[in-house]
C-alpha cells in the first residue's frame, strides 16, 4: 500500500445535497468530457456505465410527508487502504500523490476484483465494445482514451483537466495551481453550484472549510476507507442513509 | 482394415497440412486477437480552442463555450462563466447539445421530396434550387389567384431575429396566418394586458426573492430557464443570506421541487387557482396586503373583496382544495408578511396552457403583496425594444390578404387578447373555415407528438402542400410533402431576444462554429432566398444580401442604444455595473461576435399608465368537462422531468441514459401511484397496466411511490416517440393524446392537465 507522500495537494469533493436538484448536468458533463458511450437500452442500471451516478433517496414517510433527495455519486477516491487498489493483481489502478485513484486500461485484465472490492459500486466493466453511432465519434475528447471492451473504467476526478491546468501553470512560470484552476467537469457544470472541488490540504480552500461543517458526512464511513468525497445535508434521514446503518445495528447501539 | 504406424502418420500430417490450408486457424487466431486487443476509436488530436456562443435549444438563451479541436471538431459544450444568467453552469440539455449536431441517424442531410403516399417514408433527395423552385411556384400561383392568405406558417422558433424574419415574410407576402405554438409568455401577456393594461412578459427576479410560492410549477425540473432558476435556488440556500429564503411548493406529488422545498402543500389536482383566491381572501379580509401600492395603483378592490368573501372563504377553499383551513390562513400570513415574496404559475415546465382564471388568480397575489416591479418580485418586461427593422411597404395583393381574418381566430373579436391559437388553426383548416389552407409551413414544431395530434391529422387531409423546416425526421416531418433541413444552432447565424423569465434585457448572438456538416440552411436563409425568388415588394422587404446582415442590423440597434455591456469579463459586483463604451460600430460588432452576449443590468420595467384593475380579472373557474367518476375513478397527472424533453426536441441519448427506473424499464413507460391506491386495484410493483381515458389508452408499468397522491397516477411526459433513433423510437408511451382538454372561454386556448382515467390490468 502506497501512502500519499507529504505533497501539498490532496484533491477532494464536497457535494451539498441541500442544493442538489438532481438535474443530471454533472452526469451529462461527465459523459461528454470522458468519452462515455451509451447503448440503446440503458434501463438496466447494473450494466449502465455512469461514472457519476444519481441516486434517488426517499425518506419512506407516508403521504404527504414523503421527500426525495438526489445523491450524485462519483468515485470516492478512498484515502485509506483504497479497496480497489489493494486487490488489483496487475497494478492497473493506483492512487497517485495528489490522491486520485486512477485506472489504466491497457494494464487492466478485466478480472473485476476491484469491482467486488469497491463498497460504492463506482466501477464499471465494459461488457461490450463502446459503440458511437455514426457521426458521434466526432465529439470524442482527445485528452481521454476510450475504454475498450473487457476492462474496468471509473471516475478519475478528470485527471486530464489537472494535467491541462498544470501545463498552463508551467507556461506562466508557476508551480502551484490556484484555487479552482483545476476542477472536474461535473463541478463546472453544476447549475446550482452544489459541487465544490479543490485541494483538501489547502486550509483556505472551499472544500477544506466545507468538510468541517457539522452537516458533513461521507458514505459508509464506518468502513474506514476515508473517502475524499464529502456530502452535506441538514436532514438526519439523508445522513443516516449515507452511513447505511442496518436496523439491527441501530437497535444494538441503542441497547 | 488395419491401420499401421505409417498410415496413422500420413493421416495426422495430411490432416495438419489440410487444416493449415483452410482459413480456419487464421480466422480463429484473428478473432482471438481482436477479442483480447480491441481498442476504441483513434481520436484525432490537435490544438484546443474555445469559442463563445449562445445556446438555442430553449428560450433560456444561456451563454456557452464550445471546445474545439483544430477549430473544426467540437468536442464539448460548457457554460460561459461570464454570462449573467448561467454563470458557468449549464443544464443537462445544453451540455448534451453536440448529440443534436453529430448524431447522423437523427439528422436530415438534404432537402427531401415525398414520393408515394404521405407518411410512408418514401423520400427523394433533391437540390435546394429545386426545393425552392417548387415552393416559389406555389407561392407565386397563390398570389396571382389573390389567395396569399391561404398560406399559413406555424413557427416554433424561439424569440429572435429569425422568427421576426419569418413573420415579416408572411406579412410582406400577404398572409395574416403567422402562428406560434403555445408558450407561457403568451399567457403572461394576456394576464398583464387584462390586469395592468399593458402587454408585457412576466419576468421574475428570483435570486433576490425571499418567499417563493409556486403553484405547481416544476421549478427545479426545467420550468422557465433552468439555469436561472438554478442560480436562484443556490442563492436561496446560501447560509450567509440575511433573510433565509423560503420555497413553498403546491403540488399533488412529492416531486423534486416539492421535496427540495421548505414546505410542500399537497393539493387536490386542478384547484391551484381556487387556492390562490382563497389566500387573497384572507389577505384582504385581514388587511395583510401592501396598502400603499394597492391604494395608489389599483381599482376594483371592493368588488374583489365582495366576490372573494362570497365564494372563496377559508372554509369554502379548504373544502375544494382539500387543504386544511389553518394551512390556508398560515400560507396567507407567511406570504404577506415575508420580505420580497413572489407567487408563480405554469404547471410542469409550462409546456401546456393553464386557464386564464388560474394565472390571474395567482398574479393577484403578487399585486396584493406589492411585488410588481420590485426587487425579488415580478418585473413586467415589454418585449425587446432595441431593434428596428426597415419600414415595410405592402403591395395591393398583400394588403388584401392581410385584411382577411386569421385562421386560428386569435386577435379576433372573440379572443381579442390572444396572440396565437395553433390548435384552432388545424381544426379550422380541417373544416376549411373561414377559408382552406393551400400551403402550410411548419418551422421546428412537432404537433403530431405534442398536444394537437388529432387536430393536425384531420387538417392534413385538407391541406394540399405541407413544407416542413426541421433538423430531424420527426413524426410531423414524416407526414410533410417537402422537407427543408435546418442547420443546427452550431452551424448557423442566429440570435435570441432576452432570456426567458430573466428581468433584464439580454441579447445573445449565435454564430456558425463551422460550415454546415450537411446540405442544410437556416430557416432565415431559406426565407431570404424565397423572398428573392418572389421579387417585387416581397423582395424589397428584405434588403439583406446575406443572413449576417440581419444580425448586424440587430447589433446596430444595441450599439445605438449606448447601453449595456458584453460578456468579455467577469460579472460586475452588485452596484458596480457600468455600460461599456465602444469607439465604432465595427469594433462593437467584432466584440459581440467574439463574446456572444450583450446585457444591460439597468432594468427598466413597465407599469402601464393607467390603474391596475382587479375587476378585469375573471374570477370564475372554468367548469371541468362532466364525466362519470364511476367509469374513470383516477386522475392522470402529466409529470415534467428535467431529463426528458417533451416538445419539438427529441431527448438526447445522454439524458435518456439517466432516466431512472421510475420512468422507463426496457421499452415500457413507468407510472407512479400510491401503494394504497394500487392495493385497492390489486396492483403491485411492476404490474403491467393499461391507462384508459375517454380519448385513448397507453400501456405502462406500475411503480409504487409513497409520495404520490392517493387516487392519482403520475405519468412522465416525453417518451413514446414513433420516430428518431433507437434510444427513443417505440419506447414508452406518449400521454399527450389521452389528455382531456377544455377550451378556456377567455383565451380560446385548450387547457389540458389532470385527466380522468381508469387503470386496467393487462
């Protein structure tokens, strides 16, 4: 296990669920940025490759106290004992020094251990060749290779946008990136600015401040994988679903 | 026969050699290699550049940046961070915009002429010259016969110079029948004309509103301009705000908006207008209204009070709306005591008309609260006054044609305030009253899919020639006689006047990112060519050599106004806005083309000269169509979704991909229903059913949802196309044709929403 070295950068995301209206702009921006294909029928969500997936949570209360909340789910980029990295037999996935968990298609042998290991279902196996119906190969982004059949793909926090920002900084004779110089495609697209993205190690950054908020939580925190994606919600029932506490566990805790 | 060692070896070697001579080992090796080493498409690389433009997919007019590779391949659409409306964000539709440009299967590539019977899909590609010639011959003939008024045009183009061109063409040619399909702004203008005595659009200063009372608008699911509402929603949820904003949603379903709202008021479907008057009654009776403004600007308060006291007391309102009396009183108190409150209307995304009664009832709340032309409230915006067209001189034929009554009956003595009634056009064309239609132009509309299929199909039998401007072979284009392919908004010059619902003037200029991919033209270019072919006065009406000059003329108007600035830098902070100065028009034009958007934050709103008259409002709810509750015991309520387009545009594949399992499973539509209601009909999760109304039936699967009002079934709007690519074609069902509609006696519009249905298990 590689620990992140003491670099100055550690990227993370904070998603404010009180501001998220489930419009799907983040998801569409992600697919457009990262060369994701679509199939004619995508209603089987187990086979639908959606790096940024929208979950619709319901509080299950009777009418008219029912509420739904949308939860966008990118890769959590777990900081501690990254589950997928620790099981990959061919080092096709690794966490780099700035905290981004990568996926290298040309190394991937498609064994799908990482998918079994990931507690968040963020990884998708390409069962088919990605098909771009005639004409649509034109909009493919040259900064990102298209994942071929037989490999696993996942959200990379738009690592290529980091490279682009870094290149620009070097050209301007700078070493460090300024706040929001590098943001993911989903962060940029969000019409309600519910997503914040930045350097968790910079105490002045927006994400570093937001993650300290009393309404912040992470998904399945009890696993100890230290996800770098934080969520904010003022509603208890949303936070409870985030940790996915089983009914028996609540009873055990209470007793 | 004995096989010795020698025979065996001969057989083995011969077999091996034989196998090598067949293609079998090579093909299987090749296949194995392909299976293990299949790579995606090789992407063309090159320098990246960004180009500013304006999105034309909805009337929102958001600023966009297009990422280009080698200046010839568009790879991404992003929001323009300097644009005052979307500020870098963008709705999912805009982000998926390139799928409209590049998806070959959906696009029409050359002009097409019908061979064989209508609707059978036998198309013959023809040249533009031939297509224009065929239209010109017909147009000339009709003019010679003194029948120019029998030409009609239904224009679904968003407000801008291009729709002005089309309207001007019809006028110069001599037909009064330039008709636009329903848009919420149409109803807004009628409301302001009746109540304020001035025709204006209703725009909302949502980011500054502090109490938002939404009567069923799918505010967070695509109502109005999604980016503008998104900006506002973000402001409302800002913790640093002094006064926290409160969003109250009145709706029968736990929709996105109802769930995200601070308060959800579950109402009986179709009684929103009655609730509004109930609130007005409490406000007037208890004196909870803006007395200064109401006294200074309005008349007819006494009459309103008497009427409300008679019919809309809290007890009466509670009975009709099924909302507790206490809630009604509390809503009235909260609304009137809030700082900067606003009430808004337009069910769903506002794609279907509501009754004038309902719109007026809700608008009265804004007047009572003093929210007209005030920060955080409603601004009345009279059109886009910066652009002047050259004077139009008509010839005798045109004058005679224009003197004829309009085919749709709009602006007639019966419906003097209504500007357009597209449904009536088709109905009257079918009956050939007051006169038949000889040539019908359809520009970017799909009446066969949307409300109006029945009327359109009947009318089609009586119209000898239908010309369709469209980018896609949709249900309507498929029935036309001649199709003129329209360039995508990334391939043409275009512009937008104002952003829908935004309370300050904005002009957006769209320029071609590259020449059209196929043999297409914008509808404006086609109109200029047709005018030239017709010659004489019609040609004189269009003194433009090239289509750019139309937009240059608009830009000249902006330059001469000496107002506004461009999106060439970050947005000015509050109170630091100043108009930009340009040395010459050429510099201004150059910058406008580069930046894409002009805006003027110094808002001028219109209040009219006279007094605002309450007595002009219609306070009688239109009677619903009588129907047997026994036969059709449930309410069908159409549901608008952000990820599902329900108008002319097909849903892009990226959006369809994200539709949840509560919308579509495989090829079947999913409808939401309360578990109790389902149980009473012995239905369970996933039951296949048929939903039947008096007008027709659709197939669906049942999804149980606690948040659905008992006795109602919620049906998503937008699936069920019979055209387009396999992500859309024959998937789901289209609820438009089974909706019940009632003609609103005040506006003549067909009001369709909640419909009585029954559910049958299949």
